[in-house]
C-alpha cells in the first residue's frame, strides 16, 4: 500500500500523539485497508515550504510546494483536505484540484477531501456510530440531521456543524475532540455516510477507489 502525503487543517482532522485522526480513519475505511501509511502536513507547512521561484500566484505556489513536499517525503500519493466552509462546494473542489496541477504532471495520484460545510458534518450522519462508541443508545436530546451536508447553520447557531456535534456529544457526557471524532469515524458505516452525504462524501468515496485501488 502507498505512503500518502496528507495535508489538512489541524489535529482535529489528522490526530495527535501518533494516533490517527478522522481523515486517516475514513480513508482506510473507504478502501477497507489498514495498511495505508501517512506523512501529515498542515496547510501552514505547505505555506512555509521553501520555494526558489518568486512572483507566482498563490495557487501555483501551493501546487509547487505540495509536489515538492511529496517528492521530499517519497510519497507518490497526495490527499489535500479543506472544509467547504459555505464557500460553495464546486468552488472549493476546483480550488483544491488546481493545487494538484504540478503533482499530476509528475505522475502522482491526488485526491481532494472536501466535506460539505465541514468535517463534523460527516460525523453527524450515522446515529449508530454514537451507540457503538458510547453504549448508551442513539442520540435523542439533540438528534442528528437527516441530511447533514444540507444542514449547515451559521457560526454561533446550534445547527452549525461543530456546535451541533457538541450538543449531540453532551448527552453522552463527552467532549468534541480529536480522539472522540476519530472514534466516531471508526464506528461509522461507510454505506450510511455515502447515502446521507452523497455530494461530498459520495464524491470522496468514489475518488478513493481510483486513488488507492
């Protein structure tokens, strides 16, 4: 199995203290393999990657940096995560795909990970994942949305995916952190996630088949 350069926002997505985060867990589940290995970088690492070319735009700079980092780490596979954050799903996909231009010309395989709204939206799809994680039944006091990627409240509201997940976890006396999110991802049924988040997770799941298999 390949070694993947994974670029993501932070520990909430890629884990900490040597433990997998949501993204590694979901990527492995998508291709039913625990053998994937990862080199994790933040978007800050990409921004700080030293380039010897000047006077190029942000997109080209990012594209060169990502390809350079992958080459330096001996990775032929690149995964880049960016929440959609109400910017428009197609707009964000196009932006991230543009970051792959240099890498693809070098024969590297690339996959964009763009959750509709944000990664927490995906974790609000499968109620049985909470039942398996906490052994206290499915969420009741703050129920899960029927279509998580269609429900994206504004920041500060209870329907904002980060806040919605916090409210769901409160009934299980749990905090929203990297470890809990990874555990929920580990229990999630991939078929349910594809069904309830067909636009963003459905696309990612399909792309993962070509990316790895």
